[in-house]
């Protein structure tokens, strides 16, 4: 077998280099945060609907802070 073929096969299995799982950047995170919080508050599967966002929040203090304030804001709006 040509070693280059093996590299291609491995690349297909392992995917692009980088951390495993879907990667969410800050821009995508901010774009989806509204929907994520809505899903969380609705008791829906927010993690399943927006994969990788929870992981991004765990590793990104700026977005985590944004998530917390948005969560407080949206949940506060729901209080009758
Ligand atoms: Zn971020």
C-alpha cells in the first residue's frame, strides 16, 4: 500500500487536525447564544442542538460571562 493512501485514510478517520469534536469559535458562540439559552430554559436539548457550544463556554471565560448574563436576563423576563 502506498503510504500516502494510508495518510489519506487516517485523515478521513481522524478528521482535520485539532481538538476532537465540533469546534465553536467566539463568533459562532455569540451568534448561537440566544438560541442556546432559549433551548436551555425551555428544557430542550441545547447541547444536542448546538454541539460544541457548551465546551466552548467551559473553555472561554468571556463567552461564559456572556452566557451567564444572557441566561439571567432571559430567565428574568420569564418571571411573571
Ligand atoms: Zn468564546
